């Protein structure tokens, strides 16, 4: 009988219905797992379910009975995929489950920043409306997104879904030209040109050694001083200290992030320090977490495990 162990079940909301696989198995679930608990908890397991727990070469060497790692997420940067391949451990991930949720979150960040909603709310809390003596006041700039250019870095499912939504409100949409052999297209621009010409930049690419700090001090300097930067991808895509400095120096119109290079970020993290600015919004990696998306994730997770047990290759990374 297969033993299935979920090492970090608290990464899914308690309201999600996680159906059990349809083959004989023994199921163990842990809310969280520390690095030193990985091997002891998986010692008898043939299938491991993880979301953010890290498993590398050393752990795999100590787990000869492990046959599948089922990711409860799309990203795999917490796994050593080459070590999995060498150890003959299959890996599958979740795909296309948050199609509506992530683009809608990116749009929400864009709209909140372009309309300066947080600055207006703070002014109201401080009594500014009453002090103004008028039916309205003009303390904070408001930018229409209609007619503005949205530059999207990453033309996968989520990037294209955001592009479709942006077109629907009258934005002009362009994508970054691939730097690793992709063909040029009419809606693509070289990265530097995209950064310099866009009113909003939104990141939807995976975190790889190539894309780490894709947006740094140099790239931020290329952007318009009124531009908005949206990151619902991975925290490491942006040099967060450089972002903090750009916001502090008024060299960026605003930024909306749902991810950080360290999660949760400590109090002195650059993104936590950036919360002092009304033109910066940080949400706790929840762009994916609509009720509908989480249920799609849970259903696909079990379907991936069922497919593996039946000998079918489904959503395999390894």
C-alpha cells in the first residue's frame, strides 16, 4: 500500500476540499514541516506532497523509497530537479489553475495604484475632506489606465490573461521579447524598450538564475518616473533594495507586489520598509488564492497523483 505524506498542508486553506486518491493508500498530513523533519516524516513514504518545503540531493539520498513528489503549486524552485531525475523520483506540478485569480489581482493592484486609493483613504482617516471645505480635494494624482501602455514580462497563460483584461479597459499591451531565442512578434519589444515606453510593467515570468533580479537599479532607472511596477510572479525577480530606493527617491510612480524574496519577510525587509509609502502595496502571496482557484489546485493535485499511480505522465517536470 502506498504511503502519501503531505508535509505542509497549512499552505492550503482549511475550507478547501482535498479528496483522497482512488487507490489503496495510507495518508499522513502535517500542517508544517521544518528542514530537519523532512527525512523522518518521508522515510516510509512513496509519495510526498509539498508546496514550499525544500527537498534537495541530501534528502533524496536518504529516501530510497520515494517515487513521486507532487507539488501543490506551479513553481518548483524549492526542488532540486536534477537530483530528482538522478534518483528516479518523478515530479509533477499544478498548471493553469489560477487563470482568473492572478490576472484579476494584478489588475486590482494596477487600479488601486493608478487611482491612488490608499493615499485617498489615509487622507480621509486624517479628516482632510472635512478640512478642505469643498465637495472634493486634489491632494493625490489620479491616472487613467485607458490609453496607457502595459508592458508584460512573460507571455504565458497568466501574462496573456492579464493582457486580455487590459485590452478590455482600453490599454495598449506589449510583451517583452524573449532573450533566449524566441522569435520577434508584432506585440513584442526588446526589454529595455518595453521598460522605457510602458506606463505599467507587470511581471509574469518564472524565477530562474537568468531572471533573478531581472529588474534592478539599471532597469528601474529606464522606467518612466510615473510608471507602476506590478509583481505577482516571484519576489526574486526584482532587486527589492533598489525598488525601495526608487520609491524613496520618487523615481517610480508606484509598485504593487504580492511576492517577496523571503516569505514571510522579516520586519526590516525592503518590502516591509516600503510600506511607509502610500504608492506601494504589498499583499501576502495571495494573488492565486481565490476560493475557486484553490479548489482547482486541490482537485488537480489529487488527479496528478491518481495519474502517476495509473502509469500516466501528467504535468510532469521530471
